[in-house]
C-alpha cells in the first residue's frame, strides 16, 4: 500500500513510429495519474524521444523486426515483465496500446484515478471495448487539438477491445492485452476502453502504405480494421446506453470454449451512437 493509504497507479504503453497518439496518451493519462507515473516504451533506438512532459519515464529498447503475431507476443511479455517490477512501487498498473483510452462513465461525476483507488476483487479489471471510427459521410478529418469524442459519434462494440487493462497484482498478459494468462476477467459496469486506431480515415490509410508494416505481415490485419469505416456507414445504429448492459452480459456469458478467459464476440457487429456525455472525455 502506498503512503497514507492512497493507492498509486502506474500506466504503461509501447509505441513505434508514432507522432499522432503519443501526445494525446501522455496528456490524458498524465492528467489522471501524474506524469511521473507514466512509462512510455519506444520500440527501437532509431526512435526520437517526443516533446512531452519531462516527468514521463521514457525508455528505448532494441527493435526486433518480427512478424505481427510474434511481435505482439514479444511486446506482451515485455510489458508484463515491466509491470511486475512496477508492483514493487505501485499498487495497480494499467497497460494498454498507445491508441487506447480508459474512460470512466461521466455520469458518475468521478475522476478515473479516484475510481480505481477503490478495492476490486480479482486480479484485473476490464472495460467495455468501443472501436471508434470516422463516419465518412458525416464527419470531418480529426483535429488533434480538440477532444476526439467531440468529433466522433459512432463506435463498434467490440470484444477485441474489452481488455483486462487494469492489473491489481503481477500477472501475464496475452498478445495485445486481450487476456490474462490463467486468470478470469471482470467487465466493470462503469469503465469503457475507447480504441482510436481508426479515428481518422487518412491516418489509417497511411498505415496500409507503410512498407515496414506490410513486410511484417500487417496487411490482412490492417485491411480488417479498415472495414470499420464501411461498417459504421452501413450498420443500423443502436442507442449506446440501451445496448451497453446487454453487451457486457453477452460478452461475459458467450465465451469461446477454447479461450474461456476472453470475452465472447458479438456476431452481429453492433454499432452504437456514443452518448453525448462522453464528448469531452478524450
């Protein structure tokens, strides 16, 4: 336990060739948990340290030119190991991708840092995953200086992003932080994980032209992710608040038998309208 009974929370992410999400990630989590409690791992000694708050703990590690699947496993093992060491100084650790933002429901009127200081059962905490994309008929290119959710209104409710990103004790994440090895998951009713990888069509399209990514087997993965733009344009949009409890229930109940500790996929690929109260969240 930290001094005076206050729980101290560390946050970890890893990035390579990114100048888009890092400033947003640092600003968001720094404001919530303190910049000195952020740990940003840069994948490769060829990476420039970005101009961010000087209190952020930034480290560069050697880059391994692995394929996408092998790279994901290697990254998960590295971040899991780092998180385990942080538990010597921190009470909880959050680990997620650089384009993922853990958000508390604004209706609680509580900051995320205060909410996570509470005691929770289990080894980890998952948030309901929302894959945010640009509606190409309705929404303009993203303005990085403004809150993302003030410019985007639609998201795919996706089990892929219902991740156990909050660790209450040392543990080992699987590839992409989609599961904790040997442990169950718990989807918190007040937490959401917004994935912004497809928040801007032009930015996303540039990734499909990145020769280094294509050489490492990312083409199929990027093509599947880009399908989100078509899904948002064509899907029958659901009311988010009405669907959220159902999504949590089904992801918890209908798990794949071969991966019992991962949430079940929603086969109809539901797209929801993001409630207005989230507009200033990220």
